[in-house]
């Protein structure tokens, strides 16, 4: 088994100057493709179960799926809860075999965020797994606006919450379909100067690939969450598979045509931020 914690994969990345892909999963077809991509590249991968994924599939089932996939490859695979919003949800993920818990208290006051994240970090560390938290607020394309991370608050959050990785808001946005923006590198450098905790970028699909690669190798950003970019590949591949034979109705046959394009796209994502 190559099941790993977030700390297992991010500490080497921080030390050696690269980042790991936190690939957002929605179902069996994409998570299997992501693991195959990681194995082909010889790189670690973080399988992420976010709110949409959990709405579709219960946490105990997802835990078994992630662990089964980790058994099938030789590279490290992290079973990661993405955007857990309550203690009970994080506890259920831990009990379901996840190896990393991301508690999202970014809508709370700083003190409440620290207190609640620290509680999650405590149960995670007692079980020898990892905890990620978020400071500042990463907004959503066509939705809530972001609130940039304050470096001094980031330092306090990192120190007092006990997190193993810290998601920051530096111009990144969830669900962004284009890559016309960019991250605020001055703010990133100020946060780096205030803490040595590995940093995480949510909404990595909206970051220009060249900037993703450069920051992976020249900053404390050790994890880029990539979801929308790969979901768009999945959607196009699915449309192509259906259109190629209008008489075909078997979902297994149709979905079997979707995996190869996702593997190719995921390999490119992982390689671009991985070690040189």
C-alpha cells in the first residue's frame, strides 16, 4: 500500500522545490484516471473529496475507493477531505480511512477559525494523519468574492492551529474556467516570510500554467488544487464519446472512452509542478 498523509508528500516537496497536485475527484472514473496518471509520471498525488463528491458518494465509500486505489500503485496517494465544514464531517472522514483532513473555517472570525481548526488538527494528529486549514477566503467565479490572506494573521493561524498545510487567498478563485488572472506574488512572499508551513492554492485551475510551475519550484506553495481544468476535459471527452456512436447506451462502454484523455491531462498537470 502506498497510502500517505499530506505531510508525507508536502514536506519533501517543500524541501526539494516542487508541488503536488491535489486533484478534485467526483467519481470512480476520474479518481482512477488520476492514480494511473500519477503512476505513469512516478509522482505522488492527492485524491480530494470535496462537497460535490460527498454529496454524490458517502464518505465511508470514498474512503474505501481511495484506499483501494492506493493499493494498486507504487506512488504515494493521499486520501484527502477537501472543504470539511464541521467537526462531525471531519471525524467521519477520519473514521472512513482518510489520511488528511481539510477543515474550512475561512468564513469564521480569525479566533473561531483557529479554535475550530486546532480541534480538527488535534484529532488528526492523534490518529497520525494530517490537517490542512484555510486563512483568508478563496472566493468563487461568478459567486462570493475573495478576501486576501493577511500575512500577520497567517502567521498566527499557522502557529496556533497546528496545521500541517495552510490554504491562502492570493488572487486565486474557485471554479475559474479561464487562466487569464494570476497570483499576487508579493503577498505570497510576505506570507512565506511569516511562516514555514507548506502553502496551498485552492482554485489552481485559474492560475496560468507558467506561474504554477514557477511558484511550485520557487516558493513555499507545495500543493495546487486542480478541479475545474480536469472536469472540463472529462466533460468534453464524455460528449465526444456519446456523439461518436449515438446508438451506444451502455455507460461502461461510454465511460471507458473517457479515461485516456483524463489521464493525459492529469499527467500534464502533475508533471508541470513536479520535480525538475
